[in-house]
C-alpha cells in the first residue's frame, strides 16, 4: 500500500478565506460566529458561522460572470479548491491522474429556495433545477478548473467531507490515481436552519462544546479541500509534503436516525480502528480535534468514547466549531485543515466559551487560550446522522 501525504490545502469559512486567516484566528482565539447577515431567515435570533462574502463578491473573487449558473455551495467550493491547487503547485495538471471528491448534503438548495415559486409558475429559472443536486455542485466546482480524471460526490451528513478524504486515500493506495483532492462544501440555507431548529438543537447563544451548560450548536458554512498524493507522486513533482494521513476509519453504529449512541460505541470504534490503521497506540496522539457540536447528546457520547479509548491518559481535546460554526457536510475537511494547521504549528486551539466541566467526563477541553505542545500525531473526529462516524489521523 502506498504512503499518503498531504501536499496542499485550501479553506474558506466564517474565519475568512484562506489558511493564513484561519491560522491567525485559531491562535488568537477569535470566533467567526456572529449574528445572521446573508441568510434570509426570520430566525435572526440564532447566531451562525457565515462566510463574510455575498454571492457577488464570491463571483468577483473567482472571475465568474453574472449570467453563469452557480450556487453558493459551488462558489465556496471553488474558492477553497483554488487555494488548494495553488498550495500544492498543481497549476499544470496534464498527464496526472487526479480525482476530485467532494462532500455535500445541502447542495444547491439555496437557489431552490430562492426560485421555488418560479419553478412552479414560470420557466424563467428552470436552469437552476439542475443545479440543486449535490453531484451537480461537485461537477460545477470541478468543471471550473478542469483536469480531473475522476469526479465523485459523497453525502453522509456531517461525516461527508471526512469520508471523501478516506475515499481519496483509498484510491491512491490502490494505485487508481496519483493525486486526490478531497473535502467538502456547504452553504447555509433556510431548509438547513429550519431542519436543525425542528430537532431543537440550535443554541441562541454562541455554542459551548463540552460545557456542562451546553444547549446546542451554531450552524456554519464553508468549504475546504486537502490535496492527497502518493509519496512517489510528490517526489516526481518536486513538492515538499506538509504531513501524512497515517490512519483513518469509518464505522456506523446505526443507533438512531439523528442521535449518537449513549455509550459512544460508533465513535469509539472509529477512533480505535483509525489508530490500528495508523499502527499507533492511544498515548501517541498529541491532540484530538473533536466533533464537539455543543449538543447534550454528542458531547457526552463523544467524551465517553474518548475516556473509554484513552483511559487516564487523555490528550488535549477541543472542538473548533465555536470558530466556524458547524459546517455540517464540510466539517470533516474544514476541521481537517484546522487539525493540520495545529499539527504543523504545534498548538491545540482553545475550546472557546467553556466554563463548567461535564460531571460525567473525566477531562476538560483546552480552554482559556491555545495550548502550545509539540505535535507528532493529531486525531480528527467527524460524526454524522445515523451513527456514521469517521476518524482521521494526521502525522508529521
């Protein structure tokens, strides 16, 4: 099996466009979660992690004409992919076998909401019907840049982007492609917001993952992609690897349609199998970037699984969803980039808004300010509805 390295990455979120702005915000403890500005919802009382650019500004950044059919999810994905391609020095992609794999669930729902009445009553916006599909968003992102030999979409709720990374790594290990650019893109929509409101897991205040008094999540939007390739491919191209993807696993405990299992069985198995895949012992993990949504169910379930696997030697743990909001299908890659930035810069981001320890858990998350710590291996968790749980391990 071929070694999988990361040679580039790109990101856009509520923290800004680009990995440099993201790193600065993480190190300073600056959150991008704020009052709703762009989403046209009556529920303005819910803070969100919105990307601070309107559609016209995103089009301008990408030099996309006003009459070209696109969606907000697609635009966010294009911005992140552009940075990833530049970072990995992939300006020239001829004669390379490159896969593009993107995770999304909302897809083009923003335009479907906007033009739904037109779909019913006239034919003026019918072109946007085809842009609704998740796969259509991926195809538009890939088509803007070209040069891909394989394009695919994964939709497994909040583990989508993490599972895209797993698929990309498997394709490289099996020798089917030389390079895989994998991650996810997701925009905020009313459908999105109202769905989570119906589940009664939105917080009207900035979320507080792993806090005793947590009361829900803040939704966010964004996109991120990492460039995976074989070590052989990187040597041929003359690029320096950033780090390695050493372990990963996906499990499904199928406990409930939306809730995590109380004992964290799926989360435990995902982390355990990722460690086995990486041939690492639990004590070798230097930091856990938790799924950490801020809901009563997730944080207790995930914390229980961490205690079960790591015992008395729990490494620093924090959630980064207070910075970006929960970017749902894009979360696995947005937080993978955050995890890689933590690894390369030797720090664990602070778990913002934490005040009180959860009584059932033996540990507290990193809080106050980011913790400087020499890093060798970082574990990233992404857990989706239906118990679809994924863990990734990045190593220097």
